[in-house]
């Protein structure tokens, strides 16, 4: 129990209250990493986590659980920044989950706070629809559009010139196959139909390096 202003506060003894506290804590901490909130969400989330740990570890140092929480969070950042295969991030999530569940006074309580952590982490993504995203996570999520205006060119310049040109199928397109245009071979996709070899076709669109064709009637 925690004394606040001379009063004994024991509401965290109730599993539902623990669920709400961990839900809000994980929601705000991860939201702080995703969007720009000037640290407000991070501070509130950290205070909620501290409130939870101090209450459930009376007379003990919450250092171990807090360390697990921080190390797990760092694992998620490292995976997103350097590794990008999800393995280290998974370890980080498990560590953070355990740091919330282990101090719980009962199995039911532990299950509830674990669920709260997972729900809060997932729901933090909703803040991307409201607040300005941070550049770091924006790039990790591959939300940057690779456009010509930003110095990228995701569409092969040669392929752009193929739209409207006629060619011939070299292999069956069912729906993907090979075609020949101006003496060059390309991989192409038939527009919703199967096309046999030797059929005259026309390029109707190009999306990146995907060439869409249709038979010439």
C-alpha cells in the first residue's frame, strides 16, 4: 500500500484497477515513441508503471522489474533500428510482459495485467492517426513514400515507356509469364485471364516493375 497525503491508497489491490493502470501505462509509453507529444505521454506512462511496481513490491526494491521493463523496451528499439527481423523485439516484449506479470499478487491478476500490456501496446498505434509521427518510427514502419519528389524512383524508367506498346507472349501467362517487346524479354501479368504463348498482347499499365498486359483483339 502507498500513503498519499496521509491516506492509505490500496486500489491497486483490485485486478481491474491493475488492468487499467498497465493498459494506460503501456499505451502512453509506446505512444510516446511513435508520436511527438513533448514527453508528456512518456512521463505519465512511467509514473503509472512506477505506481504499479512500488505498490506490489512493498519493502522490496523494484529495481529488477524496472530493469526488465527498460531492457525489454531497448530490445524493441534495437530490433527496429538495427536487426529488423522481429526476434530481438519479441524477446523485449516478453521481458516487458514478465516485468508486469511477476509482481502481481495472483494468477488472475497477472493474466489481466499481461492482457492489458498487450492491448495497450497495440492500441498505441492509433495515436498515429491523431498526432504527428516521429521520424524514427516513421521510417521503421516503412511509411515514407519513396517518390520521385523525395529523391527516389521506385518505377523503372524503361518500364514506363512500355505502356501502350505491343508485344508477344513467349510463355503461357497464367496469369504470370514472359513476353517479348522490341526484341527484349519481360516478366508480365495477364489482366485477369490466361494467355497462351505466341499471342499478340498490349501493355496496359506498369506498377513499379510489374507489367500488366491484355491480348490484342
